[in-house]
C-alpha cells in the first residue's frame, strides 16, 4: 500500500516525496528502477551520435558572425564514435 509523505504507517513517519515512496513500494528502492542508468546512457549516447552526424551532414545554411561555417570534422567524428559506443553498450545491457 502506498502511503503519502505526511501519513504515519505502522508507528513510523515516512518522510520523502510520494515518488520516492512509490519507488520504495515496488521493492527496488530506486526511482525509475535499477535499469534507469542504462536508459539514460542509451538516450545520451544516441543523442551524441545523431547530433554530431547531423552536424556533419547538414551544416547551417546561414552563419552568424563568430560562428563556424561547418562543424569540426575530427571532433564531431570522435564525439559521434563515443556516442555510438555508449548507445551500443546500453543496448547490449538491455538485451542481456
């Protein structure tokens, strides 16, 4: 049974947010479950990969003063590779 942060259950006061108490009620003790970090790594790795590849493939049509006309190729390729490794690691962790 989910109790609110202001309720008293079995003589003990439960302090914390309702989200924290809901996570504790599921038995994992972690908000989002134990696999949350894997989903975060997948999202960030995928974003790094897609963002850097798109920066290389579609440079901005108009640049402002002080901006580069194209993204640096070596840095963008390295960041895309790091993102790909992170996304592949996360997918492998989710599958196994």
